[in-house]
């Protein structure tokens, strides 16, 4: 949403329009926004069209109420500021579902990995991972993960090779529990690998290119 519309929505909320209808004229709103009356009136029309507010038109004033959609928009902004200024317990990544090259089975079909996943994460993962490609700018958030204690999956050796350690963080996709796996031996890339006890493409009806949000929980 455009910044000027969000600012208008915020001013309406500060006047009490989330819980109750407020009576206000476009001139009064213009003074709050430090804009012209015509501009303030146009902003209200745009918010109404977007479903952010409802309006009851009077002779000189309007009764304005912020809708559930408008409230949700404000809440999302609040959560972002909360994450900036407080020590929050989660990081949110946005990305798109993408196909991998089968690397996920490297972790989810090795019995020593599976035993540790079950013990430390509380579930036996479905073979393979759901791969989520995050935008390049989102990679900056990976620094937050590097600075927090993870759930460590220890490396182990077989007769033929050594299997490296993995850092895990409990996570959710669309309310479904799982975890992000980050191999110790590789650099953090723009592909996040999500493991779950469920086959998520079927359970959530996902396909390549779908937008998705991962909520990663940070350990204390």
C-alpha cells in the first residue's frame, strides 16, 4: 500500500477508528495530515475502494470505521516495527516455492540424521525438503540466525564418508510445524530448506512459483 494511504489509515486509527466509528470532515483530516482538503478527501476515497475503511457520508462530516482488512494492515506494520526495536523470538522470510535437486534426501534419509531430528525436533521428517527461494535482500536476515543458538545436529562418520553437522531452527509454514536446516559446511544461500513430518506440496497444495512465508523461531 502506498505510504500516503498508510499514513492516513494510521491517523484514523489514532483518532479511534479501529474500534468505533469516528466523525470527521475532510478538512479536519487534512489538518491532521498537513495536506489540502481535496487531497485528504481523495485519500479517504482510495482507502474506501481498497476495503480499508467504511464511510457513511453526512452533510458536512463522515462516519469512518477501519475494516478488519485495514486493521490487519496496521498490525503487520506494527509487527515489523516490533521486530526492529525489540528482541523478538522469530524471523519471517518471504519467498517462492522452487524445485531442488534432491539434496534434501541427503539429510532426511540418513538414519543418524533422522534419529537426531526425531530426538531434538520432535518429529521424523518426510523424505526430502521443501525448498523456498528467498529474495536476495531477504538474505540479510540470515545474519540474525547466525547470531542465535540453533538446534545442532551433530556430524557422524560411516565407513565410507563423514556426514557434516547441520544447524536447525524450528519453523512454520502456513501453520504447519517443521524446521529449517542449514548445513554447517556450506554458505547460506538464497534457498531455504524446510523439513516437516508432512509432504507439504500435497498438504498445502503448493507448486513451484507459489508465494510463501516461513516463520522461524529463535532459540533463547
